[in-house]
C-alpha cells in the first residue's frame, strides 16, 4: 500500500476522535485522524507524525490526514482504513501461509447481517476473513483491542456461524508496525471480545497474526507472528 504525498509534522493535541492539531512548517493545522481508536500511547504531544497531503483537493475539509506516528524510533501506521487493503494485496501476491493461489478474492462481502472484509474461493474451498488492525504495543508485545469493541464481537459470532455452515473462517490481526515478538488479546481492556476470539478458535475459526513493514509513505505485510490467546488475568 503506497501513499501519494507525505509530509512530516509534530503532534500537538487531539480535540476529538476525528481531528488532531499538528505543527507543519511552523503552522498549526487541523488534520483528519484516520483512526477513531484511543491511541493514547501513540499520540503524545511532541512526537513526529507523518501525514498524507491533500492540499491539491478542492473537496476536502482538511488539508492533511494523519497516517503514521513515530514511537521510540519505530514507525507505526495508524490508518484504520489500510489493513484490509494490505491483507487483500498480500492474498493476491501469495504472501499468506495457507491462502495461496486463490481463484477469487473479493473485498467487503455480506454474510447474513455482517459485512466481512474479504471473501475467497479456491476450488471447493470458500471462506471469509475479518481483518483487525493492531497499533497497541509494549516492549515488543502487540495487543488488541485498545478499547472495548461490541461490533467486533458481533462479527466473531457470525464468523463461527459461517464456519458451521461450510465456509472457512479467519480472524486476521495485522500489526501495523515491525519488530513485534508476540501477540496477545487484551483481556483486561475487553474480556468479552477476548473470550469470543478464544472460543471462535476452539470452534474452528482460524487465527492469523502478521506484522508489517512500515515506511513513511507505505505499508506492506511482513512476517507471521506467534500469538497466545489464553486468559492471562
């Protein structure tokens, strides 16, 4: 996934979920935040951020979109719209173990009352993939979610239903940074979601975790990361 025009800035504040104040060329700009999560451990006043430049657009309310933040010399992509595209591209390029040489890959396909991120077919195989972008990290450990997610729990239930009706089902956690040693569910922040993921795996839903290669103007899939879904509380 490649971005067109990128500029560097200094994060100042976040008045609401959708807007941040960023200093760009010594001017304070109100920019769009492409992630409605809390991201409190990332958006700290003074950190370097990288923004997509929309100054050529005549229709946008903001000139820039915040997509990447620098944390301890690590670039973390926090664009919540990009993980689906990254995983889709990786499937097309045969970069995901167990899901290569697919006959069909489609994005945003409805099953009952849920719209799953990706649908695939290979011979007699057919399945759904729900993608979760991960930005929460501490000392090489990535976790999801960073806030309670009732919508995510609903999707898990319908993935299990799809599995029971003959589809393959995947929960795919894309860690939007490099240098991750392990992944765990965030049982403390959202025990219901975490329990749902654990039970889904027990019921045959596949769990995949990959990290990403992140540059200031791009993100692509990287390595398969070990994970532990057990309740550690």
